[in-house]
C-alpha cells in the first residue's frame, strides 16, 4: 500500500480522517459512490471540501494511486469528482488508479480551489 507522504492525516480540529495508517487485515474496504444529500451537516461538507483541496494540491489532474487514502472519505467524492482511471477498475485494490474530474470538482467545491487555509 502506497503511503502518500505529506498528505494531511485529517481535517485539523476534527475526527474526519483522510488517510489510514496500515492496510486493513480483514481486506481492502471497497470504494463506493455515496449519495450526498443537501441536509448533510456543515462539518461533513467542510471535510469534503478540505479533502478535495488536499487531493487537488497533491495530484492535480494527474492519475494517482488510491494507496492509504481513506475509503470512507474518498467514497463521498467517488463517481463524481474523483473517477476511476483504470479499465477495468478494482474498487477493492490499494493500487487502483483514480483521477480528479476538474470540471465536476470545481463546480461542487469552488472553495477547494481557492488559496484557502484548511488548518
């Protein structure tokens, strides 16, 4: 499992996790598309935007390996702002490649593309 060095571990001041420390001994948690409803808590929306900002800062438009990125947090963006790059895509692999859909990401999280401080 690739560890993305320098990637923030969590949203500062919260328990919203962005990366995992080690592979899951029970098996890889699959990436799924989670529905984001309008009534989500502001803290959840802030965590999504901060995670998107960190992804953009680290990877930009280049494909990236899932590695130690948290499956739960990634699943909130998967299928919309973060898309599979591999064909066929294995949602249960730490080596799967993903890519940011810049147009969708900018539309959903315009604040993530500003020079903001998420700390």
